[in-house]
C-alpha cells in the first residue's frame, strides 16, 4: 500500500489550536495524490470518516490534491482510515483513484469544504 508518512511537527506540540473543547492537540494532515478532484473524493473521505467515528474535513487544493484534516493524534485510527481510503473495502462511490497519501502534523483550525 503506497502510504507515505512524513509526520513532522509544524509548530510546538502541546499548544492547543483554536478548534474548541475536546479537540486533539495536533491533528493529522493527509494530502491525497492521484485523480482526486472532480471525482467525489471529498464526499468519499467524509463518508469513511463518519463510518469510522472520526472528525475532520476534506478540501480541494489548488495543486490538484485533496487535503484531509483528522482531529486525532491516534496513529492507529489514522492508519486504518488511510488504508480504507486506499482500498475502499465498502466499495463506496468514488470515481477517481488515490496514488499516494502523505501524512504530517497540522497546527491550526480544522475547516474545509466537507466537514465530518
């Protein structure tokens, strides 16, 4: 499975963002590469997030990628989510493909086109 992990602190750990009570200290940012725009990818990401009990967002970026922000520091949950996106075990409607997922820490407020 071509999942790339480039997790690195973007800011000082332990500094809470402006995301409200109960939010994790450092969410995880995923960058989805492949044919991911104009193919229902953000909706697909939000469906898997909801099914897996995760909170976050999915947004198209100007460079043709999709950014997913997961409000968790739990690496096991993040890995399971990435595996689900890559393998689509529930055969959800998604008309493109994900070649690679890059992962890193994210400092800031979670927002986006598709919130879940």
